[in-house]
C-alpha cells in the first residue's frame, strides 16, 4: 500500500508542476497580447516571477533526488560486485 501512496504523491507533485507551468504560459500569453493598463501588467509579471521561482525550486529538488538515486544505485552495484567477487 505504501508504494501506491508514494506514486500518488509523485503524481500530485507532477500535476502541481505542470499546473504551475501552464499558469506561467498563460500569463506570458496574456502579457504579450493584452493591452491592459500598467498596474495589471505589473501584477501579471509579478505572478510570473513567483511561478518561475517555484518552478526553479521544483527542478532543483528533482535534480537532487535524481543525484541521490544515482549515488544509491552506484553503491548498490558496488556492493553487488564486491559480493560476487568474494564468492
């Protein structure tokens, strides 16, 4: 049951990332095509920067997780190699 919850958590994180990206894309489209007043444009740009920061954080977290998985995998492979060399 734990793996199902883990998969669900990963799916929710992915959705949040894709939702953030979609929101950013929408803001970019609105800023490019919209002739709103300056205050509205500034607000949209601020929202965009907030989303960019969140996306960057998510990517950095993912990068760290992938690196940890790689390190763990290499350690497991070295242990397996050492065990097979001893037999």
